[in-house]
C-alpha cells in the first residue's frame, strides 16, 4: 500500500467548483498512478476553513467506481498565512509501484505547496 498526496485550489466557495476540483484532482491522480477505484483502500480529504459550500467527497462519489470506496472529509488547521481555498487529499492505495515512482498531484495555486514536485 502507498500513500498518494494531492492538492488543488478553487476560485470560489461554490458547490460545483469544489466538486469539479476534487474530481479533476482525483482523475489526474488515478491516471498518473495507474490506479483503479478497486485499488483504493481509503481517501481522506481536507479543506481550508474558507470552503464551506460542499464536501469534496460528494463530487468524487460521482466518479465511476467510487460508490464503494471509503471517502472521508476533514478540516485543515487554520494556520495564519496558509494557502486559501485549498482542497488536499491523501489516497491509500494498493500498488506495486515503488515510493519513488508515485506521482503526487498538485494543481492550481497548490503547486506552490510542493515546488519540488513537477
């Protein structure tokens, strides 16, 4: 099992924006790491406190095969000066890939969180 990280930002605190961002991040993460929903043990999302319009899991639940994947939402710590309107994810998945071969996905303004990953 490997942990795969990701983050994405949204421009607006709106349900569709949150859902679309969460889905786009998950689709990219799955594609880049050659995963299928049945490979995933659990997905943990967190959001900054300025995102209150929707749960990212509700958007991801719309993706094919995610009806049985355990999904969980949480709040990020409110740290002064941290990135705003940010959704983060930790995917726990079964894969034969070595840790160095895992592709962590950072999109939107969240690319600033991990400049070492390109």
